[in-house]
C-alpha cells in the first residue's frame, strides 16, 4: 500500500547522539479527517461500544439478566480464566498479526456469548453452552482488549493521552447505556423474572454490527499523530522475536510489577456491584435502569480524569499524583457509603430470596441506593482512565504498549475469575464487599511508588525500545530504509555491550 503522505524529513542525528523522530505531513480534506488519530480512536471505541459495551450492559443487570445468577457467574469464571491466559500472550499475537486483524478476531466472541443467554432463555438446560461460550469469549476478549489498549495509548501525543482515553471511554460506555436502555424499555412492564428474548436478540444484532467496524479502520502504520509523528510498527516479526520481546519488556521495565495489584483490583469490584448489590436488591426493570445510569456516569468520570491528567500548565508527575489522590478519596467515600447498605442484608435476607420484595425505582428506599450506584460508575471510569494513563506515560511505542495492555488484562482477568467463582459458591456478601474495598485501597497504595519512580515529564526514546532490542536484524520501511527507532536501539546496545 502506498504511503498516504509525503515525508518532510526522515529521522536524523541532531549532533548530540540522539536520533530525532521522522516528521510527516498530514493529508488534507476528508481523508485527513478520517485518518486523524481521534477519528481512529472513535472507531475503535465504537467496536467496543457494540461488543464489550453491550456485554457490560448485560453483566450489569446481574446474572446476565437471569433470575438464577449461578450460570452467569460460572460463565464469567470460564470467561476470565481463558481471558487471563490469552491476555498474557496477546501482546505478542497483536504485534505478529497486526492490531486490526487482532481487533477483528477479538470482536467475534461477544455475539456467541449473548446468543448463549438467548439459547438459555429458550432451553433452560443449556447452561453448559453458556459456560462454553464464556470460555470462547475469554480468548477473543484477550485479543480485542490488547489491540484496543495498544492503539488507544499509542495514537495520541503525550499531552493528549488522557483526552483520547476519555474519548474512547465515553463512546465505549455509551454501549452500556444503549444496552441498558434497550433492556429497560423491553422489560419496563416486568417486575420480576429473566430478561426477555427481544433484549438478547437486539444485543446480538448490535454485536454483529460492531464486529464489522474494524474493516473500516485505517492501517495503524498510516496514522499520523497531531505532531506529525507516526506509530513505529514492527513489520511481521517472528513468533520467537515476539515471545522474547514479551520477556524483555518485563525485564527491562520491572516497575510495571508495582501496577499489578492495581490491575488485579481493576474489575474485582464489578462482581459485588453487579450481582451482590444490583442483582440482589432490585427487580429486573430497576436493574436495567441502574445499569443505564451506571454506564452513563462512566462518561462523566472519564472526562473528569481527562481534565486533571491533561492539564498543560502542570507537570506530568504532579498530574499523576493529583489523579491518584482523587481516585483514592473516591474509593473510600464510595465504599464507606456502600457499607451502610451492605450491613442491612445477607444472602438469606427476604429481599434477596423473594423476588416480590425487591426494590422498584418507584420506592422511596430507591433514592440513596441509586446515587451510590452512579458513584460506582464514576469510580470505575476514574480507575480505568488512571491505569491506562499511567501505562501510556511509560511509553509511546505501540508494540511495548501492547505488552503492557496484555499484562493489564491478564492480571485483571485472573482477579475477576477468582471473584466470580467466589460469588458462584455463595461467599457471604459482606466478605465479597470487604475484599472489594481492601483490594481497591491496596492497588492504589502499591501504584504510588511506581508513579514516583517511573512517571516522567516526557517519555525518553529509550523507554520506547526495550521490547525491540532483541532484534538481530533491523527492519526496514517500504523504501528499504532502516526504521529509526530500531537503528537507535542497535546503536545504543552496541555502545553498552561490545559483544553484540
């Protein structure tokens, strides 16, 4: 494919021994707008709007919209178990196959999962199919979220990373809003029971549409950032190189380990929020309304963090501390509030065991609980935006960011598999809640020294190359000229190791 733009100059040495990045002229007109990084992130977000966004909406109803939440919980155990394993290696798959193909493959599992619940509504004994669909979705989700994370963090310039994350997060969570609105509308006259078949069918159609969107996206190697730089894309690396790169990325940037507790806790709280609060206390139409409000509040939460983390007149490290403190305070405020309600019920309480006693949105006791649920959504968006922003501050290289995104989703999914299993075996609600609060606080505390040691005011070139230093031959671009970042890495390595 021909290069869409003319180059103004190639990477060169400025005399100080530092290789300067290549600068490219942006295309004009509709083509330039379509190939703009923000447009591509928006298209990426619409894939997630249609696929994981609708999955989130369904999960947010509690039990996948079923009265018996055990099948949904077991399906999520299978999902997140395979998700965890696949995500660890998904960075290598992404760099080998390319982000677009990886995204395409990853989007295919969501329709199968939603179809599983439709089949369960029609054939109540099809529980094994739902669990198997969850396992397949885990494999697909590992691919999708790794491709998504690498592109979302790599497309923006350093000063706009939180803004791009917020654009993605706002559009993505509109999927949850729309899905919950569909569920609310189709179940408005239902005060108990399962989600209706029409809801599952609507979700299934939308996920199929979402799986087609990657075909419309521009090749990431042709996207030009707003500062004129391009993404440095590896050209068909071997599987051996990719798997070694996974090891090197971890070895050369060990500070990422301090984020692992934050990764582990990042979706742990969903189980208590969705199943043990929303699913346990409210009837089906109110659960649908709560889910719509939850995902709507996520848009606000991500925008709040974008304002804090992308302020131009404040150093990046100061912004990191400010964002961390906001999330920490929100964790304690929200969980202190939630404790007030959790101590009032257990799994054996009548409100949990008797569908007729569930809370409806017309009840007076609904008001305080719905505002708490809105704050749950705010916290989730703040947490995810902060985590992605920290990783994005560590590198601008999509290959390295793919490894980081894979680590993130792998550790996150391992935690989620454990907590969904705990819920499936009927662990007491209070124990589930306590683990949620404790892990959220611990994750942030472990992240603080990493922010201090690793977040700098700008990302140095050497922070972008560690996953590529194992290359024994320099890849070249379409004109046969060595890629400047690999050349710089090779030069640096030769200076540090005379045996190379």
